């Protein structure tokens, strides 16, 4: 039986903040604007840069711009870039405002659903004493007005409800009806190819948010115990309600991926999906070390991220870096310059087992803030075996 879907393709489940017809029209106007910026205006900016900015720079300096930072200094005063930047930022802010209006209207219903999810398979373990890392407290990531962790009522789920619908609008539906493309891309693009027939018994998803990428593991490995952690309680409460609505038995817990508290050698597979770019250099190293500690002999670590800068030309890097300063993504650029293979070796993994590769995503992503969702149909996978 095919699940019901909204007119824009998002799969409907009981926890979803379903927009009214009017709300959907307004949200889809933002969707359309984001698509136009990404698919029409960004390529025109590149053409302008290549045909006007570069020749002028060569005439003055004898060489094209050296890197993304030089390009940024040249493009910043350009009227085309200023308008493009203003529209991108405003579209992001307005998107969240519109989805928040819809989610707030349905908050009591979603709160009741979350409260009743305790009887469903799986579990939820919260730790009110857990310290929220500074890198999440410093800014509202992605300009999401609630942040990931703030609570505005007892047992709040606002951030999760906002994130579930907001991500779908943000990506223009290209993460799939359940926003689960990243999880399925790792499974189909890496695990099924590299470890065909493997059946991990215990799986941990680090930085799970609302479980978009977690649930595919319950479907691909139905006999496995699947655990998912995040530091944000409102996201986890919503994740639990969402998983219950979808019939997925996930054990959610409020824990920091840098120090989870789980016993040594307690998982066969440790994964994350675009977690690393929300952290810091220090935290990335700690996450890799914790992954090593948690794995059983023969276990596998996979951290999926967007492609590094060394796979992009300087202008593409410049467009990606826009998010670092304009979309509240402080670590968005830095993570793309890290030698993750070396960091995994420092964490304890045998260098012979560590590798990085690009895998195809299930859907080609074209509508995010950076002229694309910065993958261009690919994701970077850092993998290592214990």
C-alpha cells in the first residue's frame, strides 16, 4: 500500500506538521524561489564571473583569481551577487517562518502524539543534565529560529516538527518523501556494494536529528538493534514520535557523539550523515575516536559528508562558502578542508582500513542554498574498519 503524500510529494505520517492549502502555497513559493536561484541565477553568476570578472582580474594582475577567498572579495560588491545573496538569505528566513507558523498551529496534536509514543517499539532516553556543545549554542544552525535544542514548553517538540517539514522544503523534495535519501545512499551506495550480505547486529547513528537517515537502517537490517543519538531533546522527542508513526523500532538517546557513554566494543556499525560539518575540528577528532572505541572487532565506521573542496573548482567553492557566513554554518567550509583519513588514523584505526570515497546519492540534489545542496548528486564517505 502506498503511503499518502502531500501535493508536493512529502510522505504524510501522523507526526508531520501538514500545511493547510494556503500554507502549502506559500511554502512552495519559497521552494520555487530557491530552485530558481540555484538552477538559473547561480549559473548566470558563474557566467558573469567567467566572462567579466576573470578577464578584468587577468588584465590587472596577470592571472585569474587564485582561490575562493579572492573570488569572494571580487564578487561581494557586485550588484548581481548582492541581490542573489539577499534573496538567498531572505528565502531561508522566510522558509522557516512559514513552516514554524504551520508547525505551531499543530503543536498540541504533535505533543500528544509524542507523549503517547512510549508504548511503541523502540525507546527514548533523555538526559536533562547533558551540556549542549558551544558550536550549537553559538548560532542557530541553518538559520532555524528555534535552533536544534531550545525548548519553549514542557516536553517540547517544536524544533523537530520544524526540521522535518523545513528540510523537505529546503531541499525541494529531493531527499525523498521521508527526507531519507542520505541514509539510503550510504546503504545502497556503500554498504551493499562494499559489504554485500553483511548483517550488523547493533547499529549506532550519531547526530540523528529527527531520524531521517536512521529509519532506513531498520528497513535494510530488520534483525538489528538500531540506536540513534543527538544532543537536542526536542529533536529526539519528535524523532521518537515520527519513528513510532512509521513503525520503526529505534532506540533514541540524548547523548553527545564525542562521548556517548556506551560500553567499549558495543556496536557493529557506527554511522553519521552530515553530522561532522555541524561540529568543530576538535569535535570531529573526538567523534572519530569515539567511533573507534565503540566498534566491535570487524565493525565498520561510516561518516557521510558533503564533498571536500579538492573535488570542486574555486568558483564552486566560493558558492559553497557563502553558507559559512550567511546561513549560520560556521564549520561548513572548514570540514571540507580536513584530512579525515589522517584524523581517522589518529583516532586509532589501522591506516590500511581507512579510506575516503565519493558515492552517488539516490537523488540528484539541486535546490539548496549553495546553488545545490552542495553534493551535486554525490556524498563523501569516510570509512574505516576495526
